[in-house]
């Protein structure tokens, strides 16, 4: 082999190695950019969530409700027990009846739908015991649902039912809930009226590193 052939061969290998490296680096950069963009989207959605208590008369479809419920049920639960039930109220008469019986729910007749997140004490473990974590589990589901609503351009608000006995009784009677089903909160949902803004609640004084 003459020296020109050897040089050409070496140059060919160098070119190939550079191309392989370029493809590898650009793939890595794309992956890093994808993570950064996902992080920004999720963080922005979390920061933008706010309680919305006034709604337009635009309808919310059953498909949208299904998406909200899928987000809710993706939440973590203690020992994966999923001790919950979700009661969807999209009947205007029932929404009005709930508003009448509850003290702080004047927004309900305006809402397109309300979802009542309930603990289900009939869900038991292998010792026959109900979950002791049901309030935490249902709260995690609620936050998932609120974040999904924000991402879908919907407005919603967490309104507490349990542990206020009079509210639990009111919801139980309006929705004919059985004894083992405990309404934890009720989430009115609709398209936001006006321009509700999120609050900036970050406070560095609430954070302690490596002990108090
Ligand atoms: C456990 C709990 C109970 C709440 N109950 C009510 C309620 O009964 N009525 C209401 O209008 N908002 C209720 N909220 C919403 C809070 O008032 C609201 O989250 C808080 O003011 C912070 O505002 P933001 O959600 O816009 O960040 C409740 C929130 C939580 C977490």
C-alpha cells in the first residue's frame, strides 16, 4: 500500500470517528434539553395552580373529567391500598342542592362539575383493617387532580368536607353516600371567570438543612 492510500484511509477513519462523536453529542444534548423542557413545564404548571372559585358557563366534557380522574388515581397511596372513591356531580340540581346545604360553597351552582374525593373504609388490608392513611392518599389524589385541571386550562378549588361533621352529613345526605364512604373534600371545576392569579408562597425561612 502506498503512503497516499494509508493517509486516505487514516483520514477516512478520522472523519467517521468525528461523525459518530457528533451524532452521540447531539443525541446527548437533545436528551438534556428534553429533561430541561419537561422540568420547566411541570414546575410552571405547579407554580400556576391556584384556587378558582368563579366559573364561566362553558361545559366540561366527560372526556375531560376522565382525564382528571386518571390523574387523581395516579397518586401514591400507603401500601398501594388506593382507599378512595370519586363521586362526580355534573347534574345542576344536585350542585345547587349541595350549595344550599354547605356553608362556604356558593360557587357550586356556577361550576360545570364537582368531584367529591372520598375515603373508602371498605378497602381493607390482609388483616381486614382499613387504611390509616386514607386522608393522605385522598389528598395526594386531590393535588394531582388540581394540577391536571390547571394544565387543561380549567379552574378548580379544594374545599374541605371531612373533618367537619356538619359538612360530612350534608354531602352524605345530598349524595346518598353509604357509611363506609367518607367525603374528604369537594372540588368544584369549570372554566375560570376573570383572571385569577397564583400566589407566590415560597419562603426560605421555612427550610432547614441538616437539622433545625
Ligand atoms: C384542606 C383544605 C381545605 C380547604 N377548604 C376550603 C374551603 O372550604 N373553601 C374554599 O374556598 N377554599 C378552601 N381551600 C383552599 C384554600 O383556601 C387555598 O388553597 C389557599 O387559600 C391558598 O390559595 P391557592 O390555592 O390559590 O394557592 C382549602 C384548601 C385545603 C388544602
